[in-house]
């Protein structure tokens, strides 16, 4: 492995070392800041239960993310094709992002109950904006000369999107998708904090009440690892779809 490949692990190792030293010192009580080894043991002991809750959270996250991607594509194309609709809908999109997620979640629980619906809706609201804005920017920055060439050859509007705007907008789309993918897990966990029967958020609430902070840290690290894994999967997909950008 080349030297450059090791560089990202150096700050991670430094954080783990500082974390271990703090947990061993008397600065913070051990029950409030368990060390890395304690967190690892807690993760191993509760692994089957964590995987059960994880499946529930992933179902919510992926469902909300898929719906957000589908509607983002449709709405972005409609807004790009019609300037009146774009000017009318853009303020609504901005308003949805100014509302704090932690304040919207209780309302969704109140309106939709404690099942899947409010969690999926919150994930959808969290992921919808970055993908839509990324696509709108990509469509607007499509090469005008290429568009005029296609129009001079009699291309229909859907052909302009299929052959020009969407292919040229893929880099911006994947940039928005990376943000949305990481937000999807976090959005699902936040929704579960406020009510539900299963999920990593529900698990965190339960272990917090028993002051099992080692298990709390185990879930936090699991959520972080999942977010990083999703971003990596999106990056690999981007390289597969656009091999000319590997360099």
C-alpha cells in the first residue's frame, strides 16, 4: 500500500489515542467517557440486538432516500423546463431546509403515528433538498453549444435531457447524493429518538436511560461508519458510471 493511502488513518489513530488517554485519566469519569476497548466490548456483546435495530433503521433510510431521489429527478426536470414553476417552487424548497429537523419530527409522529411513515417522511425531507438543488445547478450549467447543436438537428426536449443535460449533470448529482446518503441514516435515527418500537434511535434512548454510555458510543460509531460506507459506495458507483473521471 502506498504511503498516501495511510495518511487518512493517522488523524483517526490520533483521535483514538487521545480518547483512550482521556478515559484513563481522572478528567472525565470512566462511566461518562468509556474507552475504545469498552465500546468495542459493548458492541460485541450487543451485536445481535444492534443488527436487528440496524435493519429497521436501514429500511427507513433507504426507502426515504429512494423516494427523495425519484421525486428530485422529476421535480428538477420540471423546474428546469419551466421557469415559472422554478421561481414558484424554489422558495418552498428553501423553507423546508430552514425548519429544524428536531422540531419537525414530533409533528410527524403526532400526525402519522409511531410506524414507518413518519421516519420515512423525515428522511425524505432531509435528503430531497441537496439532490434537487444539485440537479437544478447541473441542468442550468449544461453546455449551450451542445444544446443548440442538438436543437438544430431536431432533437426533442426529452432527448436534450437524456443525451446532454443528465449526462453532463452526473458529477453534481453524485455530489448531492453523497450528502443525501449520509443524511439518510442520521434522519432515520433522529426520527426514532422521538418514538418507535425499533431502530438504532430507539436503542440509544433505552441504553441512555440505564446510563450505558459504552453502548451509546457503540451506536454513534456504528452510525458514523454506516454514513462513511454509504459515501464510499456512492463514490464507487460514480467511478463505475463515469470511468472517464477516475483520474
